[in-house]
C-alpha cells in the first residue's frame, strides 16, 4: 500500500493530519512513556536515582492501600456502569416516544445539562444534598416516605454508594443522547413488521432494539468504565474526614486516581506514584479490550 492510498490528497490536509498526530504524541503518548520511565526511579524532592523494579516490587508485596484502592475502584465502576447504561437507555426510550420535536428537544437538553455542568460544581451541590440528619435535602425527602436518615458520606457502607449515585445522575444524560441517536437511526419498518408478526413490546425491544443498539451500548459501556476508573473530583470535593484527609472513611472512597494523586503529588513520591499509574494504565487497557471483545462477540452472536 502506497502513501497515496491513505494520506489526504491535498497538502493542507496532510499538514493538518501530521499536526494532529504530533499534538497527540506530545500531549498523550510522551507523558505515558515518561510515566513508565519514571516508575523505574526513586523520584522525590531532592532525590532522583535509579531503582529498577523496586517500586513495582513494593507495590505488589507491601502496599495494602493500593490493593484496597483497586478494589474500591472496581466496586465503584461496577455500580456506575450498569446504572448509567440502564438509566440512560430508559430515558432515551421515554424521550423517543415524544413525537413533538420541540418538546423532545426540551427534555433532551434538560437531561443533558447535568453532563455539561462542571463536575466540581455538581460535587459541591451534592455534598450539601448529602448532609447528615435533617440538614441534607435528600434525607428530608426520604423522611417524607419514612426512610432514613442516612449518613451518606460519613460511613464506609454508604460513602462509595453516594459517589456512585452522583456519578450515575451526571452521566446518564450523556448516555441518553447517544442511545437516542441510536434509536432514531433504527428503521421503523423493523418494528412494524415485528408487530404484524405478533411480537409484543418486550420482544420488539429485546430482539430488535437491543441488537441494533449494541454498537452504541458497547461505546457507552467502555467510555463509562474508563470515566469511572479515572474518577477523582468527587473524592477530592465531597469526602473530608475529621483529620482533614480525603478518600475516607477508612479509605472507603479512596479511588485509584485519587490515590495516585496523593502518592505522586501530595506526598511527593513521584517515582512510586508513576509505578502505580503504570500498573493502573495496563489494567484499564486490559479491561477496555476485554469489554470490547465480549460485547463484539455478543453483537456478532
């Protein structure tokens, strides 16, 4: 294959293509390679010396907080991803039934707004919603139906769930927009033919809607998983322990991105933090690849 077959024909197009490639290499791939390089060093304020694989050895054999943070991160993702996919799909199905284009647009914008609002602002609002006792709005609402009050952010049982609920609420609107686009691209003739054959609403949804939405579902699952793995802001803004530390109580919300930040930036162990980031990067790539293969196999089946 010659370069003429895949490069843009015009010189300006080639300049844009190579410029974008150089930008990605500089802003993405160079920092990733630098991270792997730093993971082989003891890099702290005033110290910079080669350590080989000592950082990795310590990480795998003598750092229980790392493994707990990894478990917390996977637990967070397991809560968030199904919640975002299910709620986003339900919202898309509901909005798609609205025939008036203007009304449908109003609902779409209303749900999507939560996604475009900065996460810091949302986390601050939800921190007050989660206030304990009857100070928090959520506990007041639950008290009306005889539930609660709950100590949302101050107990190990509910802290991580509270962050997951906020994350689901924020990202469901984005998933809804993607699913809505997928639903509107499905020809109505498929549903009409199935209805003529006697298929009820559930069968039409399961045998027509879900298979044809599978590429969109795969995309939403993968990007939501990566987003959950990289969650940081909600931990930094919403979790504050009595000693001033974050990620509690008892490391219950110490997500991996926040733990890496604490290790490398707050405590200055940049080499060891780079080793954590390198391991976590490999895990994320592996999880994304497995998800893609699994969903693709299910789609082809």
